[in-house]
């Protein structure tokens, strides 16, 4: 392609400017003629042999579209080559300025002039030093929480047994049958076998009535007084959510068939071996230590997430960073695929703006500290991700041959590779922040941590 000489940058201010491209006719017409001749070689029309259609006919048929296509190619290549060569740090993409760009006369091609508006990334100072203090929360697990966790394990591994009298946490299994105001069964009405959890019954009076029922006895109920969730009510009555709306306010007879009581499992060697096949948990004390370890491991990830979030918020607040807002709003309107209006862009702009500011800050951190993820590191990260998925679903190590096959398949998915790559950059930048900032470890309970996280 011909190297264009008439291209220049014009700055309005530090954040806004434009690129002006003056395109001479002799810089694009040869490209147009060349493209038309290629069309001529392939053209086929009645009365002419393939490839022998006269050039004038081909030009009349395709001239305007080819002219537009070739001019756009030249402009695009020239524009982005110039930005690359001049190392212009722009935000978004150049926007054609229709008001300043001349009109193209397809019938009489001549010299053309095009203007593209630009938004530039701002210059800013970034302070990352141990003068700034951030808190890293370590979870203190109380004896009460450990005992509660053990109790939950016994319940999860317990079994349901039938009993004669109901207690507050029991399940009532019975039949719901639609009835009229006189208690008569509605012919063709709704009927369903279902379990009712006493503890979740909404109405106190209904709960008390149900808890006193004996096997074979019945009572009249309104589903809305058992549950205030329409999805749960639909499941209880064995109908769809849409059908549930048609029985609102209607009465049902509930006949008790069985009372099911959860009998907690005993903490013994059989249960512990089932839960921890490695055999390193043999006593209830071992179990409590393992639970504490698991809780701390879970909250370590959550604490790191909170630490990163605290750092992001602080750096956004402390870094003086101004953006070309008007340009960016125009650009968002141009690229928006969902047809958002200018008003919608305005409403959502602050959220986008903070995201872009953080991207600029973190890119600076990565650049100045030469943070990079090598190909070998990426492969190891993918290996860890595949193994993590096996661990998440409670599956055993698949073995090296199967693992390698899965890694190969994983690497065919560009979106998954990008996610792993981004995760590894996050890990490396967080590691840098831990080195650079003054990180103060603070011990808190689970409840305190949740309250701190919710306060953000």
C-alpha cells in the first residue's frame, strides 16, 4: 500500500484530539482499478464469456462499492499504523467525525479528507508503598462454631425414621387434596403427595395444628399460610408456578401419612473414614481440627478477595486520574450492540469509568513491575484448574494420561485460557501488593468478617 504522507495529529487538550488524513486521488484510485480488474476476471454476464465482461461494464456495476471498500482499507491501515508508530496511548477506538469529514463523490473521485476523533489515556502518578496500610482478616473459629459444624455433619449424614409424635424440626408426609368451602373434595381438583417441613411453616396456628396431627388424621389448610414462596407452594402441590396462581386462596385437605424425624448419625470410625478416606481423621478432636482447617482455608480466599477489593477502592480514591468523558460516552454509544440510548449510557457511565480507571492503574502496575505469565506458568495454571475441577466434584486424581488429554482439550477453549491467564495475573499482582503495602493481620470471627464485607 502507498505510504500516505498527509496524515497528522491535532490535539485539543491533553485528553482529546484528532487525526486528519488527506487522501489524494492518486493514492487510492490505483487500488480501486486493481480491485475492479480482479472483479473483471471473475465476472460472468449473459452475452459475455466468463472473465471477458468489458471493464467499463464492471466499473459501472461495482465501481462505487469497490471505491468505498478500498478507501476504507487504506484509511484503516493508515490510521492504526500511525497510532502504532507514534505510540499514541488512546482509549477506545478512533471515532469518524462526520461533521469535519468531506463527502465522497463516487461519480467524480477526487482528493479526500477524513477526520477521526481520539480520546487519550491520562498521565498520572501512582503511589504503591508501605506507607499505606491494609488489613488482612484471619478467621478465629470458636468452640461453639466447631460444635455447630459437627452437629450439621451428624444431621447431613443422619437418616429419617418414622415417629408417632411430631417435633418442631420434623417432616410431615401426606396428601394435599383440593376441597370446596364445605370441605368436599373438588372433582378434578389438585391433589399431591408432599413433605411439609414444620419449622418452615409460615403461620403459627397452622404449624401448631399440623404438629398435633396423628397418622391418618387430616385438617383443612390454605397453602399460602404454609409457605409465602410461590415456587415452593407449586412444588408442594405438584403443579407449575403458572398453575399455582390459579389456586391462590383455595383450600386443601392435608391428610397425614407419616411423621419423619431426622436421626443424627453417630460420629464413629465408619463415618470419619467415609468423609476422610485418607485416614488422618480418627477422633472427634481430629474432626474439629480438620473443620477448623477447612474454615480457615475457605476464609483465606475470601480475605484475599476483600484485601484486593480494599486496595482497588483505595487506589481509585487516591489516584488523581481524569478521563476524556465526553469522548468515551460517544464511543460507548457507537459500539453498543444492545441499542442503548445516550441517557442509558449516562446512567451507567460512572460504573464503566471506575472499571476503566482501575484497568489503567493495574496496567501501570503490571508494566512498571514487569509482571508477566510465561507459557510454562500458564500450562501449570491450566493443570491446577483441571485438578481443581476434579477436587470440586469429589472425584479422584484422573492419572497423568487422562489429565494430559483433558489439558489439551481445555487449551482449545480460548475463553477458558483467558480466564486462567487473568486469574494468574490477579495472583501475581496481589502478591506484589502484599510486598509493597503494609499488610496488617487482624483476627476476627466469621460473623465479624461477614459484617465487614457487607459494609463495603
